[in-house]
C-alpha cells in the first residue's frame, strides 16, 4: 500500500492536520466534527465533547459555541489553559493540542455567529437555569413553546443572552499517525509567526 505524502514530511503532516480540522468544521459526518476539550478547575481535569465551528490555519485558532453559564466557561475564566483532542478513525490520525482559551460574550464575533445559528440550535442556550443545575425531575428546562415546532427565529433571539463563542489559540499540536509499517509522531509548537516542528518517537 502506498504511503501517504505526510509519512516522512513534517510540513505535509501539518497541512494534513489543517485539512482534517477544516473538513471537520464543514461536515457533521466527519470524525473531527466534534473534538474533546479539557479544562482544569480546583486541581481537577474535566473533559467534554463540543462541535468544532472554525479552524484558522494562519492564527492557529479554533472556535466552538457554548452557553456562557456552563461550567467549562467558568473553568476557562479561572484558567485559560486548555487541551483539545481530535481523532480521525478513517485517517488514523490523532491530534493533541494545547492552547489558550478566550470566552466571547455579547461582542461582534458572538453577534455574527449567533445570526447563523438555526432557531432549533438556539434552544441550547435557552434553558431556564444554567447547564448543570440540579433537578428534582428529568426535564429539558425549556419554556413550553420551545418544546413544540411553533417558534421562529424571532422567538429565539433571547438565547443571545447566554450564547458564547470560545476561541482557542493553539500553542502546540502533537500529531500521531498510525500505520502498520511504523507509526509517525511529530510535535508542532507555535509562537507568534514562528512554528517549531519536530519528529518524535511514536
Ligand atoms: C456530540 C456532542 C456535541 C456537543 N457539542 C457541544 C457544543 O458544541 N457546545 C457545548 O457547549 N456543549 C456541547 N455538547 C455537550 C457537552 O459535551 C457538555 O455535556 C456540556 O456542554 C456541559 O459541559 P460543562 O459542564 O463542562 O460546561 C456536546 C455533546 C455531544 C455528545
């Protein structure tokens, strides 16, 4: 079987990582449509799945959308150092990233993104209490109208109050490619315009 171009080429390994993340943003059936975000709070790590909403190769920045009242947001406010994990089963490529997170709330970026969120998806930011609040009974914690089909975009404008965009500026990316002839692993470190790249023992 022919080896992929990135097997022995660091630049191509980086380009493949960028391509995978961009494909993940664009397709909800892609392995990197969702990524795992790790935060830290009170000396304890925490992880959760989020949908990858953008990746910018130039600034090495990814974004995801969330509820401004969620635990992950308070974790990031306390400690902006996060880790991000992505895996493509089809390509056998794992990306382990570190970065600094910034929470956007009620600014130009959140306005632009919110305008593109469907009425149905806006319901994620409309729970009466913060995500993670304890309940006596199982419920979706949404007003009656949002549990029907009879609401429109205008009805969901109030979701903007809790809508947040988290931007993660990557500081490093650990790339692992699994192959029966021998795995490949590389580290990319980003500092402003500079990228340091290095092969590693897999
Ligand atoms: C497939 C999938 C996609 C998800 N996408 C998001 C997302 O884009 N944003 C988000 O805040 N939560 C998303 N969630 C829910 C989170 O994993 C998590 O349960 C929730 O945000 C609460 O996390 P927290 O308590 O750490 O803030 C998703 C869950 C799954 C299973």
